[in-house]
């Protein structure tokens, strides 16, 4: 049996996304493919696979990485944002499936996500500023698009950046003592 | 100015380097490191991949041209890598000696009480 689910996770919620996929796996629903919005699950063994989501440089560059992962028994099940994010799974052998085993690499991954979000935020700020300037010259211009789309999105990104910064700070503190 | 060459290596990097005496592929490194450390150090694939790329860039290890029938890339430590391990070993030896000089006595003190 198959099940399709539409669900939206923001970049900084990738850990929640992993938890959700693993929860589905425990209920016997295994992710077969996804584009980051539409998730296709296939019914099969309870807790058969464990899932992870990772931001990579780009899919063209990560072909080598996917090959490397497959040697370690890790399957690539989906991609979103033009290959920026990849969905991975590994057969559950009773040991937790992790992609990063030390603080340095974990930190590096979070910083990569933060960098992308910073670029997003900068773009949104520029667009918002342009809108504001335009509306100065044309008082009748209705700023609905700006208010309803850009502003909430910008606020969401800022919130996400805050969440990520907290996580990065915690790890950096840890790194002062431990490797 | 910090001398990068004498900075401590991470545990992952140290174990990766010493598992490469012979040409070895990615998954082989994971298994070898787990075996050497008695199951304590389990390198995750993302961490290992990042470290391998950095080490190739630093020219401490060499990526060997893959054999015809295999898509698995193999790696081997080179002379700069070996020098880095030697420097790290000297640093670890110093830590161990100083640590034991002081902390080695702590247990005896407790027993004495």
C-alpha cells in the first residue's frame, strides 16, 4: 500500500523532519521518494529504516558523496531545492544512524544551513526595501504583497536563524572543552 | 600567530590517518577505526567524507585512481600525513606523561585515606 503526504518543513526544522520520518517508519511507513513537499510512503516493516536529512553543496557535486554513502549502506531516497537537501535512509540494525559523529562536522553542517538562510534573508530585505521606496513615490500603491507574503516570510527566516544560532552557540561552547 | 601544523588533530582525523597505512576505501576506514578503538569510535559517513576531502586538499593523503571494476575510491596516507601523525604522537606522549605524573598519584592518595 502507498500513502502520499503533503507537508512543509522549513530549513531550520530539518531535525523535526527527521523525527517525523522516523516516526512514520516506526508505524510501518517507509519513505520511498520525496521532493521536500510531497512525501511518498510505502507500507513495509515497522522501523525497518532510519532516516536523515542533510544539506549538501549541490547534487552535481554530491554524486561522489552519494556513491560514498551507498558503500556504507546508506540509500538516497529524495532531493529537494535543486539538490541542496538530500534525504537518506539506512536499514535499522539497532544502532542509531548518524551522519555526523563529532562536534566539528555537526557544527559545519549547521553553519552551512545558516549561510544559505542569511543569503535568503538578505534577498528578502532588499526586495522589501525596494517596495518601501516605491511606495514612497506612489502613496496609492497597495503594499499587500509585501505585508502578506514578504514580511511573514522574513520574520520566519529571522526566527529560523535565531533557532540555528542558538544550536550553533551551544555546540561552539561544547567545542571549547570537547573535540 | 597560531602554528596550524602543531594544532591538535581531532580524534576522527587521527584515527582516519592511522587507518591508511595500506590503500583503503571509505567503508573500510569506518570498519578499521571501529575495530582499532574496540568499538568506541564509530565514524559517521558525513563526518568521514568531509574529513577525507579536507585531508586530500591538505595533501596529507592521496586519493588513488580507482581500479577498473570498482567505483570505490581508495585512499592512502603520504609523507606529509605521516609527519602530521608523528607530531601528534609527540604531543599525545607529552599529555600522557604530564597527566600521569599528576593524576597518577590521585588514586594512591585516595587509597591512603
